C-alpha cells in the first residue's frame, strides 16, 4: 500500500514528465512506461498528500497551484540526488557545475576565471551557458543552473546574491554623430535620436528603460539586438545611440570610433553578482568557484 510509505524518486520522475508534457500519454511514451503506471503514480501522490495536482478538463491536463509547488520541489530533489551521487563518487572537487552567465560577463569575466578554475580542478566538469541576465535568473530559480553571473537585478527572495565587481553603462554614439563633440548633452537630446538597445530581459535594457521611465521619457528602440558587437557596429554607421558597458567599447573609444555622451554616468553604475538558489546544496567544487569569482571565503548565510 502507498499509504504510510515515503515518496520515491520514481514518483517524482513520473510527475515531472507529466508536468512537462501536460499529457499522460506523452509522459508514458517519454519514460517508456505503460499509461496506467503513469496515471497510478500521479494518483498515489495525490492520495498521499490529499491534494489535486492536475485538473482534467475536456481530456486535457491543467496543473494546479499545488502541482506547481510540487514541481519546484521535485526538480530540486532530483537534482540534489544527482549531485549527491556525483559528489560521493568523485573526489572532493569533482562532479559537475552548470554556470550561467550574462552576455557581457560571458565575454569579459567568465572565460579567464573558468580557465583558472579548470586548471586547478581539472576533474570537475564546468558547463557554461551564456545568455541574457533574465534567463540566467529564471534557470537558477528552476535549478536548471547551479550558479549564475549577472548584472544587478536579482531581487528574488529565493536567490543569494554576492556582488563582486562594479561596472558602468554609458550612452554611446559614433564619432560622426551630431552630439559627439558636445561637452554636455541633455537626456531629451539623446532621446531625440533613435535608440539601439539590447533585447528585453538584458540588464542594460532594463536599467535604461527604468531610468528613462523615472525621467518621464519613453523608450522605444529602433534597433534591438542580442549581440553587443552588432550594436557597436550599428552606432558607428548610423545616427543612433546605444547603452552598453564601458568594458565592451574600450578599444573603440580609445581609437576615437565611439564617443561617450556626458550625461550623469553615475546613474548607470551597476554590480556584477554571482547568484545561486537559497536552497541549493553547494558542493566543494561550487564553493571553490564562488570564491574564485567573488574573492570571499565566507558565503552569506542561506
């Protein structure tokens, strides 16, 4: 009998498959199980906890609030089980780390630190995923990533955030832009020209939008791009203005190809931070990587 027994990992594997497929049939096919076994596993979970995990309407499944909560726990429990096995079967600094990075950090901060980490801990598999900050945050919250490196923004209660480096954003234009030689420009002047910005979800885009909104100005970019390099090239050949990290354009600014428009640069001061889930079990390898990025031996209490 299921009553009185502890929940097994098998039940969680099946529940996760049903949640992700939103179909008993597709989950059974994915797991190579008979449909009745999949249905029974979900039913046993519902009976054990006295909750409804899925609503069944017109032969379709819809997850309930309790189902959403169980999914978050189930993903973390299964990942923790895998981490435990990898940790116990390897040396203290073995196993695997899934590191997510924002695009700017992925270009300037992560490669050198990743190389240093692998040099010292070659037995650990470090998997790096570079994308915008918003996606990194979501994947850390879902435990699809172990650690993340982002710019500001992570105010979610379930995240631990460790700032480790300051960065500045600037309004930038090409050398031939009408505002390029001015000693001082107003925000209204800047907004009278087309804006070339990063995609929604990126830290620089969110910071720019919030700043303009606070100044009661709208932000409707003419160009959007996931590529910093594309924006750098665009403002050199078009009369647009972008907002990017100073680290990205040091070479172009030194060569006079790009100009920094002098408008309250301190407004765009931000921090690069390392993040992880508050409930995350940190292996020795993860602790070592955190220390390498932040220079801090003592981590904040969860």
